[in-house]
């Protein structure tokens, strides 16, 4: 969980730094442009690149045809609980420690610190908000008079459709617009006798411009960013830049609406003498930002040059790259991810077996035994977990089935079935699907869901493998290996096969896609996606100490030692992610009536 957040933070930081450099290059241009750029930098913290990349994967998946899945003979000599989901946040990222509690406690400690800072900020802002809201409630609403007439005229000029409610306040708060959808202009009585008509009009114009620009909404969005990422100093610096450029943009617009620069500058100075600044940035006032620089800019009446054609094109290209880049990466990666999925499945039911016997296993044996296919078209299953049978019938990798009843994890069966003739492998699966439908009342459908997955990458920066992952000595599938080699793999393992046991994985002549999808997927209890970018066929063997904990959220026998072994022995790293996964959803299933 920590790794995706860290990725998002450094990506957002890079975007903010790039925008800072762009605003520096545009310092002679209008403040409205720089304000928009800083707002983009702020909102980037709310939009992870990973979300855009996931959108690209979805778009790419819809536009590309599904590719055939690699074929691999897989021998699972382990446990039916291998089908249980595996979830140990951060296990792939944390080294093994003598204290098993320290790595697990770190995310909780960080979360507690974050929630404390988040709550403190919300409480502070809530107190300030209630203070201003109380001042608005007790203020006297003004329906007519010179100030109201001036306000309505300025609204028409600025294009503000909804009339702004004007209230006279007895507080010393500066004039400011309170609210987002139904703005209220808080006008202190203390300045009414000190501002001339043209000065009051300039201040009113400033507030109308804030409303027209929807500055309160933008400020509220950045306040959300500050509350969530309060620990990142960059978001507070961006907030200061937003206030600076917001006030300068409003100053430029007030002058454009007809206020004289000298009159406007004097009105701001008088307001500063008589009033205090608003305690919330989402209440747009008059006195914010660097007052000295603002007055100098107002008196110069130089509010920046408009963007020329080249700069507009450059900004457009940066925007397209920022948003379109992650989407394009997701679309380009989707064919590879689809290549590891099963081809468009044929889930039709086959003919029934001629003879079927389904009995509940009462031996208490927790081991699983290999499927036995007899020469006369028979299928013999001993002590089989029903989940394993569904995975076989629907050609599902482990972790691709959801919604199965709880009893399917514990109940085991002895099944003896004989078909008419000698069915092919595909026909046998179709007949097993028929058996499941008839005897277990199985009803299921396929769909694509966002689920936790593991991304498999090379662990070493130089791109080398571990000592137990080598280029295969085999030449084709289905033949014995040509002599001994390192690492040592059991001699009964033929080329193009893999063997998974609790605490070990061995394979000959397999691709990286097959290692991820058919080798590590069943072990880890969730889909594993190959992101190594390595082609070719390989031999491998990895061993690790079995985790002593009983099966629960984690896969049986899998723990931190598993991740360490994969990195040290194979040079492969597994990192937690989320992604689209084609799954079989169990809609209905019932226990059978034993024969």
C-alpha cells in the first residue's frame, strides 16, 4: 500500500516542479495563465497517474483482440487451499526482519500520524469557517442603496448570472465573498464611512471578479489537497502561489473593468488599515498576497502580455503529454496483459458422463492428489476440493474465481466418472462442467474486475537473473532434458512443465509469461503479471522456508521468505498492484447429494 502512495507523491512532485519552471518562463505573461497552471499542479495530487494508466488499459483491452494463453503442463502437488486469496500488504517491499511485527506496524503508525494531522487541519478550518458563518448569519442583509446598485451593475459587466447577496457586518473582517454556490458578500460597516464611492466600487469590482472566476471553488479544492497531503511542504507552497496569482489576476481584471489604478491601490490600502484578513483562503477577500508587489503592479498598470501562438502550442503539448501519456502507456501495456489471460473461453456444457459417483471424503486427509485419467475415458479424483475442480473445468488460473460458498474451501469429495468413448482434453473439461451443473447446481458467469495482482519485474538493476534461473537447456516441449544442469530440478520434470509444492517452485523450458501466470500465480493466490520484458525459455528452481501460519488472508506456506527467495534465487521481484482481471463469478452453488 505504501509503494503506490510513494509513486503518486513523487510523480505529483515532478509535475509541480515542471509547472514551476513553466510559470517562471511565463513570468512576463498574464497572471491568469500562471494561476491556471498552479491549479493544475494542485489538482494533480488528486489524480494519480495510475488511474489514468488503468483507464488506458481498459481502452486498450476493448480495442485489442484477446491473444492465446501460453500452454504449460502444471503439476500442483500441494494443497487445495492454494486457491485462497493471498494478501500481505507490503510484503514484497519489506526485507525480512527479526521482528515480524515491525514491518506490519509501520503502515499503521504512518496512517495514525497522517490521520492526526488531517484531523487537526479539519478542526482548525472548521472553527474558522464557523466564525465567518456566524458573522454572515448575524449580518444585516442589504436590498437597496448605492452599494447594491453598484454591485448589480458590476455583476452584469462581469457576466455573473446569480445575484450576489450583500450583507453589512459589524466585524472587522475584510470585505470578502463567502460561499461557493450561493455567494454572500460580507461588507464591514467600518469601511463604509472611509471609502469614497469610486474606491468602494473598486473593492466591489474585486469581489465580483472573484465570483466570476469561481475562485472560492478552486480554493476549496486546494484546501482538500492540503488536508490530504498536509505532510508535503510543496502543497502549501503551491497554495501560496495560487493566492498570489489569484489576487494579481483579479487586480488586472478590476483595472480592465474601468477602475483607475491609483484609486484602486488607495482603496486596497485603506481596507488594510481598517480590516483584518480573512482566516480562510476559500473566502476571497482583498488584502491577500504580497501587498507591496501588488500595489507596484497596479500602479504600473502592466498586467502581462497575452500568450503568443508558440507558447499556446507548447502549453497544449505539455497538457496532452501529462494526461495522454499515462493513458497511452496503459493502452500499450494492455496487449501484453491480455496475452497472459485465457483466450475467449468456451463455457458450454458437454454431454454427461455415462457413469458418475460423487461421495463425500471422510478420510480427514488434507492432501490433494493428481487428477487420474484412465485409458477407457474415465476420470478418478481422490479427496478433491471442489474449487480445484472448478478451476480445472473452466481453465482458470488460481485467483480468478470469486463468490464461491465457504463450504467449498473445506468439503472434499471422491469422484469416479466414466465417459462414453475417449474424449479429448477439451471434451473432458466440458463434461466436468456438465457434472458441476448437474450435481452441484453450479451457475456462473465471467466478467472483468479490478483486483489485487502482483507485478513481476527483474529485481536487479543490471538486468541479470538469480543463480537458479537460467536459459533453458531444452529444445522443445514434452521431451526429457538433455542431461544434468544447474539449478537441479527433479528428473521427472519434463521440458515445458512446472511443479509447485509448498515451499518450492521448479520448471523447465517456460517463458516469463508462464512463470508469472501458471507458476507463481497458483503459489501467491492471486494473478501475477509479467512485466520483465524478457523473451525466451528458462529453467528454474526456487525454495523457501514455509510460513508456519495457518491459511487465512495469505496463501498457505507463503510469507516474507517467499519474496526473499524469489529475489535472491531467481532475481524476480513481486510488487503489489491492482489491475483488470478476468474472473469467474459463482452465482449459485449447492452441496451435492452423495451417492
